[in-house]
């Protein structure tokens, strides 16, 4: 199982922000990424034969890019993070090898500003990973 904290740790290893959170962004510091569970109402997907015979699982992730009061800088940073996810290869997140990631939109989604006029963008993606823990 990949946890949200595992995804936060992976993003932190990329060095793309100053602050990383799972769940609520405490004090809403600038230059932050919040990692959330992607809301998904679709049923679980299993390989032929059911869960026990499936070799992989999936984890839906929503990232909140909470950056600064400059719309252009926020958009550029969101694109940088989007590209990191799009081109990620040979990943191990937590203790699981990642087969691939799928992005849910063609670009980071502008969600406007918060109450303090800090621009925010959202990136949603799904991680497909081996059920069996990696030996690395």
C-alpha cells in the first residue's frame, strides 16, 4: 500500500517546493504542496480472477500547489511539477515499484486564489503500483 505520506516524501525528494503537507496546509505557507486523496467514485479495478490474482493496485492523488501572489510564477511552478510527474520513470514510492502514472488533465488546473490572494493550482494523477513490496 502506498500512503499519502509516501507520495509527499517522493515529491520532497524532487526538491520542487519549500513545504510539503499531507492533508490540510497548516498556516498556508507560500511555496507549498499539499498531498490529498483523489476523490473517486469508481469501483475498484481488478485483473481477471479478482483481487488475489491482481498484481497491481492504484492510488489516486490530488496535489494542491499553493504558491504565491504572482499568477505567472504559480503557473510556471505548477507546470514544472506536472512535467516531473509526466516524465517520471523507474519510480519506487514507499516500498512499491510504480508501473506508471496517469495524469487526469492536460495541464495543472487553475483554482484561483485563497483568502490571502495566494494563487493555487491542482494536479490530479493516478499511481499504478505493484502490490508486492519492492526489494530495494
